[in-house]
C-alpha cells in the first residue's frame, strides 16, 4: 500500500511531523512517503492571486501526491485553535483545483500539542469537514501532552493506552 503522511505544519521541528512519521511506521508492508509542507510553499491564497497566477504547480504537485497514494495520514498542528497557516494555504489552493482534495482516499487524522488539549479543536474541525472534501475518514486520534507521552529520542509513544489506540486507528487503513 502506498501511503503519504505529513504533519500539517511548516515547523522544521514539528511534533506533528514526528507523530505522523511514527504512525506511518506502524503500517506493515506499506510504501510510505513523508511529505514536508515546506516543499509546497506558495503565495497566500486570494481570488486576486488566483486570477493573477492561475493555479500554482506546487498545488498540482500536492494533489498528484494524494492521487498517487492509496492512503493518507495527517497530523494537525493547532495554531490559535485552528489550522496552521501553511496547511490552510496549501489546502485552499488545492481546493480551487479540485474541491475533492482527498480524492476518496482512506484518511487517518491525528493531532498533538504540548498541552492537555492535544490540538483537539483543530482535529474536530478537520474531521467534521473531511467528508465535504471527499476524505474516506477511517479514524482520528488526539495525543495530549506530546512531550509527556512521546519519547522524542526513541521516536515512539511511551503511553501504552495511547499507543494501543494509535495502532487501532492506523490499522483501520488496511
């Protein structure tokens, strides 16, 4: 199975990229590609920019990555209770090309943050809107208190309950 995974953040040290990478590694016999949103940086979306520029090649490239995949794992960063600007901008450009951004692919949506909320607000927004953008949402999970529950050096969850929940959610893709 060909899987793309990414943290919905442009931070070079993104904890959501770490979580998405770890989660994707739980799939056996999967060909996993970890995407970096920094590779898809475009001007801020606006109708004026769209008229001026058309649809940027990087938006097409991202949609092609989704189209070539058989499953998607996203871990959302929460910025002031919502999507990161990097993800929202990429998503806005892509949705202007194809409103069905997720192209009916099986999707697992995750989120984490250093706090107790675990980026739950942005995860709720993402899972609620997923069907409108043609995601076949298989499951979702918020990981609270990332630095307490994830061993950064070992690159894995250290909480057995959360680990079991993550394995269950990830296995829903197969």
